[in-house]
């Protein structure tokens, strides 16, 4: 049986179909992790590119155009 460390508490837990909370050791650790994402404690860094600058110019609204 393969044991992995719970991402929240680091407790060794089995990686198996019986562990419905995998990769976490329990539902509590799963909810703690979800709360961290919800509070934005975790974030995936965003990288900007030249395309962002090029295409953002297209988003400038023209007051003379109507979208309705």
C-alpha cells in the first residue's frame, strides 16, 4: 500500500480507493485546504505577456459605438 503525506497536516495516509478524502487524511483537512483557497491564501501566480498589452488596447470602449 502506498502512503502519502496529507497536504494539510503531513500525516501519512494511504493512497487507495478506501480513502475517500485522498490526498488528504480526513474531511477536516480537506475543508481546511478548501478554506485556504477560498480566502485566497493560496494563489497561482499570473504571468503577463506582450499579448496582454496588445489585446487590452482592443478593449477600450468607444463612446460613439453602441452595443445594444
